[in-house]
């Protein structure tokens, strides 16, 4: 998987922000670019600027004002727009529900694998249209190992504890899961539940973009730790988690922006 656009050219890093990070306070914006792709328009304009001393791009996954539900996001347009802009490396931020005992609300994880439970989403570019050849994409490692290592090193440098790695279950949304559904996901080996990680990761793989995720636990999944006011739990956890995310990005971006070996 490529992490630089050409020899001697520094990779252009993009951050895709989700719930809790619909804006990126660390980005000094110098260009707001509205684009179109063969797959439609992305969720929001691409925001170009500098963060922590390096050039970066930000895309609000749920659109401006956080209005797009997970199943209605045009993931193909989002990833195609980033590729068209010259992006090579993507750090995706995701707010998730914790299943594993180690992934309490407010903690962060760097997932290492994914299970896709979504349906009806435009999940591939190899759809027989636009003249694209059939592609059977290698997906053994959904998250780029190099990016994961950099994010983990950045967390240590920022004194941010990473709760673990784990497996991300991606459900359809926008509703939250039932307790029985969570028990099923737990039996399947999932450690956390998100709604936007797929087909985002797979589309990045199709385009040859290096992709990794920083997941923030914002609540316990249904039935894991009893029943409470889940929305209050999310509100309390999201600020603490996103503060940790910004600390990781501050240390990771300067490394990601270097020319890969």
C-alpha cells in the first residue's frame, strides 16, 4: 500500500472526522475546496491547511452541521475526493461503543481488524460502471500497519494511554444496537461498535490509500454495563476522548508527513 504519491514527494495526510470531531480545531484553514467526483459530491468541502506545522486536509464525514446519518454518507465520493486532492495517508476518527472490558467510555483504541455488518451501501468502485476493471482487493489487514505504528508511537509520546487494539464491528445505524445484537457481536469477536468504518476502510484499500483509525469509546454498548442515560454518557465521554485524539494527531502528523522509505 502506497504512502507517498511519488518518490521524494511528502505524503499528504487527511483526517476524516466523525461524531465529536466534525471540526478540527488544530487546523489553520487556508483553502476550502468544493469538489465533485464521478461518484457524486463528498460529505463536505475539503478543508486544506496546516496542523502542527504540516500540510493536511480535513473532511467532515457527516457533513457540515453533522447532518448525514451513517448509511446515507457517500463514502465513495469522500474517498475519491481525497485521492483526487493528492491525499495518500488517512487517519479516520470514529466514536464507538465499547464491548470489551478494557474499552471504557473516554478511552481510545487503534483497531487492528474489522467485521462489516452493514448492508445496502455503495461499498466498491468495482461495480461494472465507469469502465473500472473487477478488483478483488486484499483486505487481510484493513488498517495500514505503518500508520497504526505511527499512531501508537504518537500516543506514547503524547502520554495518551491507548486502551488496546481490537476488532471493530460496523453496524448499519443510525439506531443503536439491542442488547441481543451486542451479545452476538461479542460472540463474533468484536471489541467495539461503530457505524462508519465500512465501506470507508475497504474503499481506501481499493484506491491504494493508507488508512488507519483512532476509535474513541463514548459509551458502553447495550447490555454491557447495565442501562443508563446513554446520551448523557456519550456527552460526558466524547470531550475527554477527543482531547486524547488531538494529542495523538499533534505527535503523529509531523511523522506521517515525512517521505516514506
